[in-house]
C-alpha cells in the first residue's frame, strides 16, 4: 500500500552551508584556512569567513559564491594563494622510502602504498591539494601542472569535485572507524589485564598495595575509554541530525 503524501517524512531543504559547499571544488587543500571544504562553507554561511578564500576555485569560484550570496564579485584574497593551473602530485619512486607520511596527509586517499614500500599517486583521484609535499622527509614529491593554461573551474569539473567530496567523506569515516576499533582493542586489553591482576595472589601488604594500585590504574583507563566512547556516540548523533 502506497503512503499518502501527508504520511511521508518531510524532506529538509539544503542549508546555506550545504549550497555553499556544493559550489566549492572539494580539493580539501586547507588553503582557505579551514581543515576542509565543509568547515569553510559553514564559516562563509555564518559570516565568519570571506567568500574569496578558495584558490582552487579561482575567480570563477568567487563569482559562483557571490551569486549565491547576492554579494559583489571581489578579487580572490592573495593571502590564501593564487589561482593556478591544476597541479598533480608526482612521486619520485626511486627516492621514495615508504614512510607513509604522504598517505596519511592525503585527504582523498589518492596515494597507494605500504610501509617501507614504494608509493604512487593515483592520478585520477589526486586533487592537487599540495598536502603531501611538506611531510615527505626526502622531498620526493613534486607538484606538476596538468591543465595547461586553464585555471580554477576551467581546470576542474563538477564531476571531479563531487568525486573528491565523496572520497573525502569516506576518508573521514575510515579514520573514525579505525580509531574506534583501536580504542575498542585497547579497552579489551585493559579489561583482560584487570582480570589478570585480580587473579594474582598477594601474600604481603606491599604486594596487596601494588595490586590495588594496578587495579586503580587499569580501572581509570577503562573509565576514560568508556567516557570517550559515549562522547563519540553523542557527537555522531549530533552530526547525523
């Protein structure tokens, strides 16, 4: 039986931050001064950041945001960088030592490799954010221009932006999942340790005191893990609203 229109759940319209984010190139480069495109979109929406701080979007990006916000088109803020052709990260594979620092820095998981093995950039996924360059201890990463004279949105498509946004969202999800799983492993180890300490026989007062000290340390660690898990659950519930 089909639901009547009145019984269907209401569909919320996109917020201003949502609409601003949809106009950003999603390179996640942090040049705007924020850790990713979404926080920047929220800052523009609440008026705490200017709409001219995104070099990858270039002057056309400023114009797009100005039209949405019903504001004048203003120059790109040079303090955040200059508009330029789209760059691509290239790793000198002969010099790469497999430290994984570039993999950790990439906001869209565009670098493949493993510890102590050669890394490589997946060209179609790279957003040209530059974030992998600074952490490299052997300076084996170079940013190479790939779009000819085209800059800003002329060098980047909406389809590429949408793909980069999806990969960044999954990147954040993956990091949160790995942290949660690691916290759960540590909590399980602490619980096992507590059981082992409780099973120990303490003959002397000194040994009994040491046993109680160990118990207190482990119980405090378990309590911290429990509180952190509750806080993460509360934050996840807020983010889903």
